[in-house]
């Protein structure tokens, strides 16, 4: 499309320049300001600048395309030669294109987030009788969260150091998109409405933590056969290691410390509760899962991306 446009513009410029050149060549004096000849001369210069700009844009496009095609050719050659390639390598060849398309992707993402924010503001507005101004503030808050997420994604795409796992993690989000809205809603609500809202949000978090802890405990039990004491201890560890856990969250059956655990702290605490033979079983399962993932990618001629363990999440 750009080549056709250049050819058409070049033809138009050539015709105008030829006509104007013939007219001006027959005159020894500069055209009068505002005259037809003067206007044609100005138009000629504008068209020349437009043609130069078009040539510059076309060269930039071809440079970008050449870089991308070159990267793909190198990747294809490595694939044919039996060299290891990974999703990180594929992403690297796509990044120039993704950077150019980022505004379009961002707009699509923004539309989806606006629809979600409209639905959430409508739900809370109806349930808690929010005013139009309060719903507008709530939508603005959600829009700001979307902007922050978009910045995080743009950083991943813009960097040459980020990989496939970074891209996947930058696009992860769930009901926790509304996390932090409690403080805004508290300012809107009073009395029973405020207490009802906070109780509802706490209940959502408790259910999320309870379900995650139960699910992970069952998976551990299936792998290493936990005894009753280990069940009780590890339930507390898994509750504290949940992404949604806060000290005020008290799932049924939870006892012990209330400090939250990050992923590394949770995994260390799990291993401290297990017996040596159980730890060995767990390590064997982790190795088996990694080998299985590698085998599946090998079928496609690829290897695991860097930081695959972060994407995989739990090691059990």
C-alpha cells in the first residue's frame, strides 16, 4: 500500500513540478506574492517535503521489516540446524512488530477494561446507592489501574531483556483488579452500607484463600501422603502463602502465626514440615513435571523459556 501511494504521489508531484517549472522558467522575476504562480510554487515545495517525508517513512518501514525478517530467517536457520530455540527467541523477533502495534493493542485492552469498570461501578452503585459522581470516581480509579498495567506491559515489550514469562505475567489479572478500591468506597459509604461492603470484600478474600489452601493441601497430600499433624501445620502455611491472604483473613480451621509468606518463604516452610522421604518425593515430582514440559516443547523443536519455574508457579 505504501509503495502504491508513493508512486501516485510521485506522479502528481512530477506533473505539478513540470507545469510549474515550465511557467516559472519563462519568467525572469519572482512571482508576485499571492499570485497563482506564487501559490503553485508554495504547493510545489509542500509536495516536495511530503515526498521526502514519505521516502523517509518508507525507508524506516523497510529497515524495521528487514530487521524482523532477518531475525526470523536466523531463527528458521537455527531451527533447521537443530539448535535450541525457545519462546523467548520467538518473542524477540515479534517485539519490533508488537511495539508498532502497541497503541492498537492498548486501545483494545482499554475498551475491555472500560466495559469491566462500567459493570463493576454499576453493580456497586446499585447495591450501595452510589451517586453519579461517586460512580465516575470509581471508574476513574479503575482506569488508573488499567493505565498502570498497560505501562507494565509496554515496559516488557520495549525491553530487549524481557522474555516470554515476563509477557505472560504482565498480562495476568483477576478479581483482584478491584483490590485497593476498598479505601475509595469507604469514603463513599457510611454506617451499615460501609460495614456491609467491607464484610463482602473480606468474605470474597476468605473464600479465595480457603479454596487455594485446600486445593494445594490436597495436591500435596496426593503426592506425599501427609499425616494429621502435617495437615494442620501445612494448612496454616498455605493460607499464609496465598496471594489474597491478609492478617484479617481467618478461614475456618486456620490457627497459628498470622504473618503473610511470599512464595519462597512458603516453599521453605513446607519443606520444614515434611519428612526427608517426602521432600525427595516432592523433588522428584518437580523434576518429572519439568522433564514433561521440556519433552512437549521438544516435539515442537523448542526448549523451555527462561524463568519457566516462575510461570509454572507451584512446585507441587
